[in-house]
């Protein structure tokens, strides 16, 4: 992955092959654009892999709103590769915060529509039981 300090792949740049808990370690103030050679990678809004998380798959991200639809944050302060650790995946989606309310289990399948599975249009909490 290559990160650039300015939008449209301009300014100071840094190539990464391993995790980076704080972009200021590379003498960068912010991430303005990203090119992912191979992935996926996870980007985080705050240092030490905290805050809102963004999945960055192979491709170009010329400005922050190309990897985020968040209106509250335009920053990316830490990055790490996403390690796929298991062929078996299972997650539980919950309607409410704190793992409460209706629950939906997903096992090794993509779910393009929650509605198609009788679940509502929002998920407030998630537990990853197996896999990444």
C-alpha cells in the first residue's frame, strides 16, 4: 500500500508492507490519498487502530471520501493488513447495541441484503465468532 499526504496522490508518500500504528512515525501529518497494490488493508481514524475502521481493497483512493462515507471524520491515522486466518467464517449481527435485540448468524456466505433474510436495515453490534 502507498499512502500520500495530499489528495490525488500528491505530496509526501510512504510505501507500507506491514502495519503502522501511527502515521506520524513516517513523518506524515495525515493521509490524503491511498493506492492499494494488494490487500485488503484496514485503515483506522485514530492512532493505535482505534476509531472508525475502513476496509481498503486493491485500487486507488484519491481522497478521503473515496474510502469513507463518514461525515464526522476525514482522518486516517493507522493502517494494517487484513490477515485472513481461517477458511471458516461465522458472525452474529445484532439489532441493538451491546449484542441485544434480534440476532442474525452469517456463516461463510455473502449477504447483499439484510432485508432478504428477514432482518432490519441496521446493525448496531457485531460479534465475529470465527474467521476474520
